[in-house]
């Protein structure tokens, strides 16, 4: 379960960095950080969903 929290936190960190880059005007890096944030958040969500479905069936 810890890996889900770690992936979620890393995704939030990338999202915060993307917002900071957008405010500062570095739009190329903002795009990269948004993609990274989406990948980490999606990964955390899919693992969470898989574990939730697996535990609910027992």
C-alpha cells in the first residue's frame, strides 16, 4: 500500500512543479511535468483500483 501513496505524492510534487513552471513562463518544462504527473497519478490509481478489487473479492 505504501507504493500507492509514494506514487501519489510524487505525482502531486510533479503537478506542483508544473504549476510553478507555468507561472514562471517555462511552458516547455510545464508540459513535461504535467505528463510526468499524469503518469504517476494514473499508475497510483490503477494499482489502487486493482488492489481494491482484489481484496473485495475475498
